[in-house]
């Protein structure tokens, strides 16, 4: 929404896609016209390219071979409750499997 000129239109499209087809949006590109000039522009326009479909855990990024993909991570503390969940049978392995499925096993 930060890069959308018409949040209302984006909302309507997203809602129709979800209700009619069960589709979710996947933003594959976005930019603002300010990015194309070094001069300050008071009023800009934005571009959002969104795909609508079923992008479940098995879906991987539609990246092209020449694209560079970066995964950034940081420290997160979920407290003791998360530790207890991760120690349950198979939970950690399922989470790892989901992450590797989404990232195509590409390194961090």
C-alpha cells in the first residue's frame, strides 16, 4: 500500500480476486517515479505489479535466472513459549521444510 496511488482500487481488486477465485496477491515489482530522477518531485506516481493466484508454501519466487535474490535475517526472541513449541515432535522440521520450500534452499 505504501507504493499504491489508489489503495481503494487495490483493495477492491484484492477482495474480488479472493472472493471469486480464492486468489491472493503477490507483489513482484514496485517503484515510485521519484526513483527515476535525482531532483525532488513533490507529486509522484507509483507502480505496483501484482500477481494473483494460490501462492502456498510450495510456491517459489518467479525469479528469473539473472535475478539476484537476497535473504536477510536478524535475531528474534519469541520467549519460552516458542521453545516449547519447537521441541514438539516434528514441529521444527516442518518449519524448516516450509522455509526451504519458499527460499528454494538458497543460502542466507
